[in-house]
C-alpha cells in the first residue's frame, strides 16, 4: 500500500531529525534558536510600540 | 506611499506593520461571523420548524446551509486569519508585507468580490453541491486569484528572510498559504470535470484539506505565536514543534478519502486514508503536548488573559477533535456514526471550538497590541464563557444525537423513528445557538468598545507579570558549530521541498491512482445498456444541486449490512459516471436516494415536494412551494424536472439487475473469473451483499384472536400510529380528505367506505400498493402493524350490512354484464386477476378481498377512479345495470376468511 510507504517514509525522515538531535547535542541550540529569536523580536516590537 | 505614525511604523530594525489592514480585516471578521452565525441559526431553526422563512427560494434550507459554511470558512475565519497574518508576518520574517496597496486590493476582493457575491449567488441558486466547496466556479476563480495574491503578500517576505531561522509559526503560515493555493483548484474545480466516484476521490481530499491545510495550520501557528507572546516564555521545544509541523503537512493530505469509507472508491485508498488519519491523531498529541508544556506554570496567566485562555481552550479542543476524527475514520466507528449528527458535532468542535477559539485568541492578542483599536477585556471574558457554554452544549448534544441516529439506522426501526428521536437534539442544538450568538456579539463589543489602544498596548492584569527581557534567552551558535552543522540550515528547506513532493504524492495516491482504478472498474462493469440522463433529468439534477438536497440526502448506499437492508443494493462506481459533480453527500437527515427509482409515483413526489407533511405527517423536510403554481397538482417545469431526476436515481441499477443474484453487466462475460472478482471487490470493498437476505418474505397475518378489550386497545394505539404515519394522505379519520390526497392519483383509499379482508389488509400494509402512493410499511414493528390493522378494521367495519342476495334472474343478468365488462381486469371470480391485470398498476380491485359500500361502488362505476385503469361506465351501462353490478360484485367478498368473529362462531 503506497500510503503505508509514505507514512513510513515520513516517520523515517522525522526519526532522522530525532537521531540528529540525540547524537549531536550541539545541534539542539540550532533547533531551538528560532523560538528565542521570536521572543527577542516580540520584545523589540513591543518596545517599539511603547516608545 | 503615505505612512502616518498612527497607522504604521518603519525603521531599520523593525518592519512596518499595516495596522489599518489589521483593523479592517478584524472588523470585517466580526461582521462576517455574526452574519454566518445567523445563517447557521436559521438553518438550525428549520430543523424544528421546517416552514420557518419558508415559501422563498432564497431563504431555503439548502442555500442558507451553503452560506453558513462558506461564510464561516472565508468570511469569518478568512478575515480573522488575514488580520493576524498582517500582524504576525512582519514580526516573523522581519520584513514588511509586500504591499499595502495590494493588501487593500485583497481586502476588497476577498470580501466584496468573493464572500458577499458568493453568498448572493448561492442564495439565488448558483452553487456547487460539494462540502466546503459550495461557491460557484466563478467565485472559485476569485478565490484562486486571492490565494495567488496571498502568496505575493505573505510568502514573499518569508522568502526574503532566512528560512533556516524561521519560527514555527512562520512555517505553518507558509505551509497553509502555499498548500491551500495548490489544493483549492483540485478540490473545487476537478469534480466539475471528473464525474461520479472518480470526482469524489478529488472532492473528498478537499473536504479535509480545507480544514487540514488552511484552518488547522493557521490556527496552530497562531497558538504557537500567542502562547509565548502572552506568557513571555518561549515554547517548550521548537524542535518538537517542527517535527509536528512536518508530520502534519506530510500526512494531512492523505486523510480526505476517509469521508468515503465503504464507498466504491478503491478499498486500498480508503485504507490508506484510515492509516493516515490515525497517524495524524498521534501527531496532534505531539503538537498539543508541546503547546501545553509551553503553558506549564502559566495557569494564572491563562485564567487572567482572555486571549491566552481562548487559545488554550482552542488547542485542548484541537486535541479532542483530532482524536475523535482519528477514531471515526476507523471502520467500526465510521459504520455507526458516519452521516449522523455526530459528524456535525465533530465539525463544529473543529471550526467553532478549535479554529474559532484560537482565531479569537489571536484576534484579541492582536487587538490589544494594535494602535487605534478599542479593546474591552470584560466583554472578551463574557464572550469566552458564552461561547464555551454554547459550544459544549452543542457538541455533547449532537454527539449523543448522532449515536442515537446511528443505532436506530443500524436497527430495523423506520426512518421516521430516527427523525423523531432526533427532534430533542435538534431543539437543544438550536437553544445552544443562543449563547453562541451572544458570545460572538460580546466579541464584537470586546473589539469595538472599551479603551482605545494607544501607543502603549492595552494591558490586562496578567500582562503586568511578564518580564520579557529577563525571560528571553538569546542563543548564539558558535562560528565553528555553525560551520559544522551548516547542512542543517538547508535541511528545513529540503524538508519543505519534500513536503510539497509529498503533497503532490497524496494526490497521486488518493485521487489520481484511484481515478485510474475506477476508470478500469467502470469500463469493466458498466452495462452497455445503461441509460444516460435525459435533458429534463439533467435540469432536475441542477435544481437538486442548487437547493442543497445533497446535504440531507446521500446518494451512496454504503457496503454495510444495514445500508443494504434499508436502501437496497450497494452503489456501484459506474452508476454515477454521468454525474458532474457527484452528489454522494456527507450527511443523512432524510433517507438515501440512490435507489429512488420506482419507489414512489410521480404524484407522490410532487405532493411531497410541495409540502412534505401532506404525505409524511411527521416530516421535517422544508417544502419547495415556489416550484409550483399554488398547488401540488400544478407543478412548474422545474418541479417536473426535479421529480424526473429523482425518479432516474438508481434506474440503471435496476436495469442491470442489481440486487439479484446475477452478474452485474454483460461486459463481464468476457472477463476471467479472477477479473470479475477483482472488479467486484474494487467497487464494493470486498463486501458481499448477496449474503444479505433482501426478501421481506410474505406479509404476516396482522389479525389475531383478540378479545374485544384487546381489540379496542389495539385500535386505540393504531389510531395514534395512523395519525403519525398515515393521516397525511388518509386524514385522521381515514376518510382521505387531507390536502395531500387531492394531488395523488389514484386518491388514497377512503377507508371508511371499504372493508379489506384481513389477508388483503396485511398484504397492503406489508408491501404497499404498486402504482399508487401507498408505500410498504414493513419497516414498522409487527406490533405497530397489528395496531394499525385493528384501527383500519374499526373505522370501516360499522359501515356494512349483510348484502341482500340476488334473484336468479338478476344473477344471470349480472353475471353476463360482469363477464362482458369487468372480468377482463377483475377476473371471473372478482379476484382482481383478469387477463389484463398483470399489466396494470395499481392492480384491479379484488372484490374477493375488498368490500365497498354500495354508495362508493356505485360512484366508482359511474365516474371511474382517476389514476387507475378503472374508467367511468356512466355512458355504457344504464343506472339499473350499474346498480345490479354493484350488488353482484359485493357478493364476491369472502367474509368468512377474514374475521376472528367467524372463527369464534365456529369454536362455539
């Protein structure tokens, strides 16, 4: 069944990301960086509004 | 470009935000949600009072239902999402949106070129009978143009920035806009050009993609934005959020076919959709867990900040609705709840509970941060509680209602029993709309009254506790690390490309491939003698589509035992091959119509269309009186066309002998056994309907040895059943003076002037009368049928006296007259089995089983019986001959074989 192949393929792809996250701890900062950038941007925009 | 400080701000660090467009879309969203909710409430009221706003084609149930869904989808959620996009995209991409002028152009086109004209067109009968795709093609083109503009306006800023650093909300927004641009034309235009089951495999995808690729990603993206922005803390894990994002976009497009489980779409595609649906449920657990973990320790903020509370409630409902969706894709659950109000509860939980709550959360968050907007936390708080109470009531009510309907449909209960059982749930649903409407009105107040937001944002108590600077933890990637993992920068982009590839694959797997399979199956199984629809039937089909009939009546007998028992042979793929687009439907308020051909006579169909309660006293179907010139026997051409279409449904199935034990088509004769089996399995999902006994068997004798007391009690019950089921045609008194009787040919029998033998009465109740509007009532419980028979006996019995016997001379004359004029149809012994009888429908009266009063028989002889083969004899027989014949034919009646009285006499 082709759908099973797609679902399996997607799972493997995501598993690949998880393996990278587990075995290369240094990448974790990179993975998480956007959320901190987002907070920084929000703070900047808020300050802009307040000023 | 004129930029006023109040409208927008620009400098090198922070991008310009189009506050004017935010406010415009926000206010328009409020207008649209109230109008769309009113459409929904009107539709809901019509379930309880079908004639509410009746008599007008514009305000009919089906057309308003179209307006409700498209209004919520594009008018309310579309505008709310756009308002949020104008607020969030500059913050996420650190670039302004492409053009303010483009924004205003889009605002005008979205609302005044798409939603409002779409409503007007649908209310005037220009629409498409496909779930979530009701706008007519001309509006579809405007929608597609809008989505192209959306890409220009919102996708381009992201592409101008660095995608590798993009926050998860940006990814969701990118995905929603690009994927919906691709999915919309496929789901909305293709079914217009690809017919029947083949088109259904495309439209099924859009039913789900509309939610999965537009509503869901935007709402989830908003939640990922509002949660950290309101709590002042970053989300729990950006890594998990991206895993959830990719899984959603990879798997969601594979879900759509789960709307057509047990259909003629190849079973492999159905199974694939089920697998993907369950998998998606697991993904949603991941997404919502990550979001709820992001809220850990923020209980106070959730309680105090209404925007955050709406968002929190929305994502909790996202989890519930997704797990519910995964469960209802499973065959055992789907078999029970599909087409019931359970699905309506599910869709309201998705669109009102999840999407609208998060959209409101997003809007309120934007509002209190947008200069010039007014914001009232108090009104917002009222809105939250009113909407929550209304939604909870509606969801619980319709879920239980759906389960009740499913159980009743699975049983042998009559269809009307499920309608009657649903009434309390429909009424409760209507009541639940009161707090919901009040909640939306409070939302309008929250965003239009209160303190005006100035240069500084409106602050709620919870906002004061946010110490943004301390909570933000900037992370710098060291240069060597950046070089080492440079490949990861492009990993997301590559995954994005893979996502689009997967999206394309989903269409190949669930639409294009099933299409090819179906083409082969149809070529193998479609009989060469299948009759195409006539011009009249095609015009009738267009009326069926524009009135939204497909939203209450499915045209798909599923390959389940109880569908087959109730509606007839399973629908085959080839049977809807002429249908552009297919109208399989997604819900059953009324019964399935796929096998409607030959079920009812034309006059019944016309009377039923004019006023359903004329012939089905407890019906809740709206009347379509504007298709008539004032009365059911004066139909317009539209009414005749519509009835012609209804009578054509399933005709080819009958011609092909479906339901009998034989091969489906002549063309299969040339196939090998294996090919025939494969073709059969392909379109019925391996379901073997021949194993289901379809024969109701002979009519059971409905009379018994009752005591007088029992007989009176039975007749009393029978009277109530008679009023509920029969009075539309026969009147409460059984004397057939009801309005519906006037337009039926032959007229319903006046039960006070004929006496039916017990055998004949049992047969008529069990099997109906072919060629008349009298349906078979075998679906009623036997006890009900016995009670009905007792009541009918009671109302006819007192009218009779023992007929006086004929003299010898009279007998000779009468026998001669009868043999000459009557025996051809009524048979030599008056048993209705003359030479011509077999060709007549209804069959000639059997005087052996039916004793008329002298007056009625004389009138029938004199004037004939319109709608039957009985002509008037006034000019051919003298009055004395007619009178003699009346006495003669009454002598055929075999009272002895009918009554318990006789049996009782014998026993004495």
